């Protein structure tokens, strides 16, 4: 079954309040996907973000980003007024997100909504803590406690907290739980509203025949509720400090490798528990999404362990991961797994075997296919059916921006491959969309920026850089009816649009 989808982060949707949200624009985008003949909407991780604003460095694997809460829905529920929302400064440039202004304004507005919600519950004789316990899972409530503590300690990482609460002393847990009760409930309110609004959007997408592809990083952040609440899951010493951290070895792009700094899993402990934490994590993900893209799939076969004291990744070593055992346990628990494996980069034979044994589709990225001097495995004639093809991902430049920076030899090879001697930046994005759609890959997912044919200003993220990432937003009206029609027609040509069932004509009685 040949299908197609569009990649667009929630944050990149247009809205009136500084960042994309579960707002009317999200529902309108679902309608546009339907009109464009798409079957999938792929997004980025939905977790709450911190310094650097990366969705891949979240404060919890079991919580949602409060920035995505639609303020208009809170207005309709009587928890906010239009004037309160319009008075807040969320940033004036609708093309880009201003995370500094969001941080300083959004929580003040949400706090007002929280207080009114509390007042409503008081009037009904209900307790906020009991309502939130029914609404939220244990891991999400752990995040709420963690978030309140983090605020109390001046937004410092948990390794800088007082020793008793850092080490989760039972008496300290009780004391801080009582001291910070109001803030814990406030973070719980945010998670409840996030969950309710996301469920509405997901239900609408399902009704319109659009499936949602979520995205989870293999690792969690060190500064996270996961690491603080469950140190036994990770390679920590008795003081709760990492013995080794995650990253990538030196290669042609980096002489010292990449030092990510994420805590590494204690896979021996996970095996003893039957991978219980991972099963909870995937259960949470499958409650949010129809399909889950698992980032850095290679790390399940082998992971690169760097001594925590090191400043570079040079001295890291490869260690064995859980392998097929983890995915067998998942399959026993959930049945067939709708997972896409992010298998990009250099892969060993054992990684190829793990991917084959799981049966998961891997990823193909066309922007990786056109380097001169080699015949890349990302060229379409190497594909089999069981894969997902992209023009680029959130870590790539837009296709137009990428093409503008290619050298002349690469451009010549591209023109020859496309049989397009006058390949130009004006139509190059559509040339690559066509190449993806025409491939044998079962699923073709295209970043919306390529359908919009925008340049480098539309890039989502430049890896290994800080500042200026995760900020691009689609403008209202930018995904025009003409582009939508062109999108649908192209995918119809290559058999990727789902055919709508037509009502049978009734004959006369």
C-alpha cells in the first residue's frame, strides 16, 4: 500500500499566540492534509523543553509541552479572557518563535487559568489533587513534582539540588511535596489540559483519515524527571552521577566526535525487569500516536559509551545494547508494532540484521544521495518497499536551501539523475518531491517547507549548534489551495493517494 504524508512540527503551525498549538489552525491543517491526499502527519517529540528548546532534550518522556495548549480553548471554557491573552507578549514576528518571551509570558497566563479551574472545583466540592490523579499517569505526576522542585531551586538541574531531595530521601519527599503542593498542582493542570486537547486533535485526525507519526529519542535528558525519579534505570554511581554518557565517535565530520551527554541505560537492569520501563514508555507513546519513529535505532544494537569525566567523545567505546529481546517483549505486549526505525548514518552488519529481524521500515533521505564520487545507498534504485523516503528531515536544510549550497559537480550529477538539464532552484524542491513519490518506498514523507518551496530561512534545526533552531513557523495562508491541489495531483500520479469510496448510484424502483 503506497501512501504519503507531510512532516510539520506542532510548534511550526501558525497561531495568534507565539507558537503553534492544538488550536483551530491544527484542525485546519488536518483538513488540508485530507485535501492534499495525504494519509500521515509526522510531528516532532511533544515533551516539555528546556535550555536550547530542543524537543529531543525533554524534561520528561511522559509529559507534554505546555506551550502547545491552545489558549482559545481555555477562553471558551471560561478559564481565560481574550484580553488577558492579547495583553501577553509572546513575540511579534509570526515567522519565528521567540522562546524567551514565551517562557516569560506563557506560564503567567496559564497560572490565571489554573486558579480559575481551582475555583470551579471548589464550587463543585471537588479536590484538584484527586482530579489530577485520575487524569494523569504516575510517571506524568512524577514530572509535575520534578518541575515544581526545579522551579523552587531556580531552574537548576537536579544534580544541584539539596542532597536529601536530590537523593529522594523519603522525609524530604514528603516535606517538599507539602511545601510545593500548589506548584505541583499547577504543573498537573498543564498536563491535564495538554492531554485533553491532544486527544481532541487526534480524534479529529482519525475521523478525517489522517494517522499521526510521533517521534521519540532513544535517550532521555540527564536533567529530566526520568533520571531523577528512576536512577536505577541508568548507569549512575551511588551519588547519582553518570559513569558514562552518550555520543558518537570521531568521524570525517568531527575529529573529536559528538558528546551528547545523555545518561546511558543500565540494560542489565532493564532485562531483569522485563523491560518494564520501556513498555510503559511505548504504551504512553502509542496512546499519543498511530506510528512511532524511534530515533537513533542503532543504539539498540550497540551504543557508544563515553567516560562521563571526558570533554570529548574520543575515548568512548562501543557496548552491546538490548538487541532483539526488547522488541520481542514489545511485540508480546502490544502485538504488531507500528514503528519507523531511524537507521541513518554508518550501520554495521549487526544493525542491518536487527532491523531485518524486527521488520521495521528504515529511512531513506534523498539529500544524502547526491554526493559526488560515490553511489549512495540513498539513491532510489537501491530501495526496497519496506522503507520511508524523505526529501530531508528536521535536521536537514530545506531542499531548496540545500541545493543552493551544492557544488557544481553535485548539481551536475543531480541534473543528470533527474534528467533535468536545466534544474534550477525555482522548481528543485518539487523535482525531489516527485523523485520521492515515484520511488518504490511504501511511504513518502515530505517536510512542508519543500511543498512551500522555501529556502534556508525554513530550516528547523542545524545539528550541533545552539540558538536559532526550532523556531520556523508556517504563515497563515501559506499552504495555498493551489499548492494543495498540486500536492494531491503529484501523489495521485504515483499511486500514493487513498481512493475515496464513492456512494453507489441508486436505481429507480
